[in-house]
C-alpha cells in the first residue's frame, strides 16, 4: 500500500537544514552538487514551490526563489 515515489532528493542534513532556514537556495545547492534531485521534470521544476522554508525562520531568506514556471 502507499504511493509511488515521484522525486528523490539526496543531500546532507546540513544542506537540507540550510535550505529549510533560507540560508541556501535550492538552485545553488543543486548547482554546487550539494543536493541531488532525481525525478520527472514536472516535479523538479516545481520543487521550490512545495519544498518551502521554515516558518520558524526569523529573517527573510538570503536568496530570491527562482520562478521555474516561466523559462
């Protein structure tokens, strides 16, 4: 029972924490080979929309999230 996996993310706990707290953008983590993303383009392109950052972050994120919907 359950669902098939649509996307796989692989990285260290430190990298995921920095992304979640807005200290590292997904784009930079992927470009720097700190985060591996495997899955269909549809899911990869909307990653920033559903991954999000922590509501506990007290400062504005240090990055501007890319808009993957408009190439």
